[in-house]
C-alpha cells in the first residue's frame, strides 16, 4: 500500500465506484451492492435527481422492487473485501463502509426495514413538523461516512463543480433519505402522498404542477385510482344527502321545525357516518336542543 493516505483513499473510492451497479458516465449518486440487495435493483434511470432517489425508496416501501441475484452480489462482495481501506484517520470509515456490504438479507429483516420506512413516510405525510422535531442527528452519525467526490463539469460558457455522492451502508442511506425528505431547503417531502384507494395505499410523489394547470393530484397514484376516488367521493356525498333528507322528513312528520335541521343533520352524519336513521335523528335532535338552550 502506498504511504500516501490521499492516494489510497482515491484508489479505494475508484474501486467502490467501479463496483457499484449504478455507476455510469455522468452518474452523481452511487449505492453499494448491499443497499441495492435490500432496496431492489436499479432500473435504467440514474439517481442524479433528488426525486429519482425518493421514488427508488418508495418502490421498496410499496413492495415493487426487483430483487438482485445473490450470486452476483456475493461475487462483488468478495472483490471488495480484498481492497484495503484508506490509511490513517480514514481507515475506520473505510472499514465501516465495507462492513456495511454484509448483513442480514432475510425476509424478516427486509420486512422490518420496509415497515420502519413506511412508519417514517406516514409521519412525514401526517405531520412533517413533528417528524422534523423527532429527528435525532445523533442517531444518524452514519451520514458522515457518505463520500462526496468532486468532479468538474465544463462547457464553453461555464465551469462548475459537481459532487458524486457514494453511499456504502444502509444506515448512511437511510439518514441521507430522511434528511432529504425533512429538509425545508430541498422541500421534496411536501410532495409525498399516499393513495386513498383502500386496497392500494401506495406512496407516491405528486407533481409540483400539472402540465395543463390546476392543483397537483395528491389523492391517487394513477388515473385509474383517481377515478375510483372520485366515484367513491360522489357515492359518499349522495349517501349523505339521502340520509339528511330522511332525517328532515322524520322531524317534519313529528312537526319539529327548525331552519337549522339540515345543518345539524349533516353534522350528525359527519360525526356518525355508520349510524342508523333512528340514531341520526336522535343526534340531530340533541344538537337542536343544545342550540336552543340559553347560553
């Protein structure tokens, strides 16, 4: 091994880059094979964009990932194990990163990883501010093992430094994704959604804006499910209208008059959507009496 730590580090980084499945010309984001074995095979799309990185993780959360062959993974792991880590102060990080290539890839382990990810995604959707407050930087020290290798991109008009992020452990990848989802600077977490179709519940990213104007679709993951959600909403609205009309008819037959029957009946239905007609009438009457009571 050379006595020059920086040279050793560069050689080690280069070997890691060459060993990663998704390393290609122009690639600026690489995951080691162990992470790919856990989260699923990479398609032809690069992970240069933040949105592509999040969508890659969402595939795993939704159970849509494609598993990578074990034989190829183990062969790559044996190759990497023979590469010396960087010397001096960088050796610990290097060994830790290589150690991250190995681990439990059993179905139970992957299930726990998936469930943990889904809990985090649900919290981001339901209450992103709480997710930010609960984020403990001390528990995500693995982020320090992420390598950001500078590269130069030049043209006739400009010269710019870009960074190729190289991630070599699952803990570091989880920390990287969590920060990306919670960061208000990147702000991609605000586009995280969950399909409202009861048999789906898939996570997806809404578009920042629709091509032909209008608000982004946040209720469904596909045009087909969007129609199901719309039909379901229409059906619920009609059921509510019929229920309110029946309550109004019952109270009118009892010669109970009030300009607010409709409002109270709608509120009763919203609070008790599965109630019987008699129960809705009872809840509506209670609301009317409460409203008439002197304050």
